[in-house]
């Protein structure tokens, strides 16, 4: 696993042109060498953000893609188009896509393959629902999602996002995060694994210090530069905590 933790912001369906001020603040801030920053704005802002972030330490990504290169798919965007607009990463299989658009593991796998075909890095999301956790099925669900949705591609990041922690303010305990991340690492070798779900400046250091946590996928708290940078700053603290613990 790389020493640089990836702090990825998923803006979801938020952000107008005026939000470029937040990106400017993220670009201008000195960031820890322990953190790589990535902002995934809505597709409407992708090209403008990529242009603005050129030459800076902030990468720009997309939130979803179609699996085909081009064709009769009204409203969809291919990985090649998103690469052309300046994306370096594409999130695939987010639980909101799985729930709102009926995306299955098989679809997510095709999307991840498309990301690789376009020469970009896929951030592939997996995670259990509250019902599944309460039924003691978490590790089984994770294993099934990994099996069904992860293709054999080089540039891959996994994001573990418990569905019940997304946008709720609830987070798993560090022990729960550690258990799932260890299980993913055991199956996936050296793949970078992000934790996602209600990450904020106040809990980031603790979550980022968990073994096999290689960064964070951040929704709500990525919209404001101050919060997002606060999370990025926690990577250094997390490193110090880990070093202190060993
Ligand atoms: P949240 O979203 O940080 O707002 O919980 C995380 C995500 O959905 O990636």
C-alpha cells in the first residue's frame, strides 16, 4: 500500500459554477505530503475544475461512467469522455448508484473495466446495509461484492462505505472499520482501501489511523474547503498515531 493517503471528495449532485471558489481554496492551501487530494464534482463542472486544478496538487475525478466507449445512451458519459474532460479517477458502484439506478455487481464490474480501458483509476465502492450488518452478514456481503464487481485491473482503489454511515453522521467503530478493511486487504493484496461514510475533520484522524485504511471518500464534508482540508490535515496526525502505536 502507498504511504500517501488519498482524500477523495464526492460532491454528488451538488455544486454550481460559483463553487469553483471552494476548489480555489483547496488548491491554494498547503497540504500534507501524506495526503493526495481528489475532488469529484458533478460532470457539469468537471472540465472547468480540471482546467483550474492543472499543475496543482489537487486531482479531479468523476462520479460514474457508462461502460461503452460511445453510442446511443442518452444522458450517459463514457470513461473516455471523462478522461478527455480531465478526470484522472472515476468512482464506480457507489451505493447511491446501486440503489437509485439498480446497478448490480456485474454492471459495476463493466464500469470499472471501462475506467481502466480509458487509462484512469477506478474508485470502486462496496459496503453493507444496516440490515445486513445487524444480521451478521457484513463480511459475507463484502466478499460477494468484491467477487462480483472487481475486475482484474491495475489502477484500482476500493472504497469501503457502510451504506448506513453515508450521510447519516453515524460511523462504525474503529474496530468495525479495522475488521472490514483487514478482510478486504486479505482478499485484495496491496490495493489501496479508502473508508467512506460520515468522515469529518473531527473523526478523520482516528479513522485514517486504522490499519489498512489508505484514505477517505468524503461526501458532505468535501463541499467546503475548510472541512475537506481539515480531513486532509488529519492524515499527518493519523501517521503520527500509527507511528506512536508501533
Ligand atoms: P458522506 O458521504 O461523507 O456524506 O457520508 C460519503 C459518500 O457517499 O461517499
